[in-house]
C-alpha cells in the first residue's frame, strides 16, 4: 500500500536538503516536501511550526507526517489539533549536546524543544546509534536543571519510541555517472595527474574545527610535500576568520574554494580527491564524509563521534586518528605516498554501498507503514 507522506524540513539546505530529496525520490510511498530556507536556525526552531501551520492547508489529507528536529512538532500538533497525521521526528542533530560557538551561552529552551518534539512524535528516528545514545544520556543532566517537577519519565518514554535509521546517500548525480568508481579510476585517473588532492567538504563553521584542518595542511607545507586542496561545503553569514587566513597561506595549492551548487560538479571534485579530512567537534553521522568515501577518497577522521560506527571496523586502524598531531602525521604520510592508500580507497568505496538509498530506503518505508498502522 502506498502512503501519502508529508515531509517538513524547516532548514532546507546542506545535508538536510540532500536527505529530504533522496527520501522523496527513493521511497515507495508518495512523499511531498514542505520546506523553509536554510537560515536563522534558532528562529526556525521557534517559529517553523507557525509557518507550516499556514503553509500546509490540509494536513489531514496525509497518512504520515515526517518532521526534521529543527522545529517544534509539539507546537504544530497543538495548532493542527486532530487534523495532524501520526508523526515521525527525524533527528539529524540535537540541541542537548551541540557545541557552543565562540561567545555563545547555552539556551536550554532549544534542548527542551527537541525533547517535546520527541515526545509529540509517534516514533523518533536518530541518524546513528551514537546520536541516540548522546541524546538519551544528555536528558538526565538537562532535567536536573529544573528546580522541581522534573519529568524523569521522559527519558524512558523517548527510549521506547526511538530507533536508528542511517540517512541514505547519493553517490551519483542521476545523470548516468557511475556511483562507485572502478579500481582503475582510483589509482590512475584524475587524482594522480598532479599532486594529490585534499578534500574539505564540511560547513564553514566552528563545530567542524577548520583550524585543526588548516594546521594539518600547514604541516604538509612545512615538510614540502606537494598537494592541492578543494575547500567545499556551505558558508553562512558568519565565516570563521581562519578561512581567509588559510586562503592566503595556501595560495595556488587551492583548486576550488567555496560551495559547489551543482551536484554533478560536486561529485566530480570528490572523485578527483585523494584524501578527505574531518576535524569535526560535532558529527552525528557524517554524510559529507560518506559521500567522499563512496567516491573513492581516503578518509582521515577522528576516532570519536559517529565515525567509529559509520566506518567499518576493518578500516579503523588506517583511517581514524587520535589527536591533531596524529592527523598531521597520517596526512603527511598519505600525501607523500598516494599509491600506499589506493587499496583502502578502493575497498572502502565499495563498502559505502551500505549507505546508498537503495540499501536503506526500505527501512524508512517500513517504519512509515508501522506508524500508520499503530493505534493512536
């Protein structure tokens, strides 16, 4: 049976946009998107429910609702009353354990919005086991901040209704390009023509710790190891100063600087890449890294966050680093001897098929059907 599904995304950009598009394209159900632009995330959490309450004229026409966690599902249900379909809340990230930026102070209202959203949903889906554990562990300390009437029961309630569904990834643009490069493409095609190419394809924000990334590149420069770099990823209104400093320092080693709007061109850069680096302070899945690995990049990732879960265990030793100094050493070795990492690139690329939409879409569809069939 095909369901009519309403997908609400209040921050339609980056990995949120990619996930929503992939979900709509690969589901066996009829998925309709209602979205808001990817800006002012704090105001999205406060006001997206009010916007969607008017934007969607007939919510009762849908069998199931899917809502991203950057909004208040509880507010929306209150506004729609009995017209609201049974809902799934999908957590790309959560505000209970999000690192503060420079000069920021925690506002616990956003964390409580995440909690009430989880409670208002019939089912809660997290994008990794790591994030689910982080969310549940952070609830206790959050609730203990309350002076009285602490709802300790909410922890078990969220645990009971929660599940883990890895986000589907697209490794092709849909224009007939091969989603998984052949072995010869990893060892002899564009990336070997000239110095090895380092990929940075994360948001230009503090929680991705760009300072540590550029320090690792400086070490390669100090050792006079040839390389090129493509700094991709989305930029927002506030850009850490380190990016402009790094642009001057790296000079003609830069072959791409800034977000690539075209999906096909973005994948083109990933397929040319030799190494992809993450220095994230916060990462609940790592779609950008999974995309790069699927396109043949050798990953250097911190041995923490969701990465030990997302990267298959046989690849932990070559791909996960312990600290910034370990990253510098591993990056210099990889750039100095690209053929030594080619076998890992090939094997890891193939293993990423487990995260392709064709591999995970059925689990999403099954969850939607179970939610629709459950008694209220």
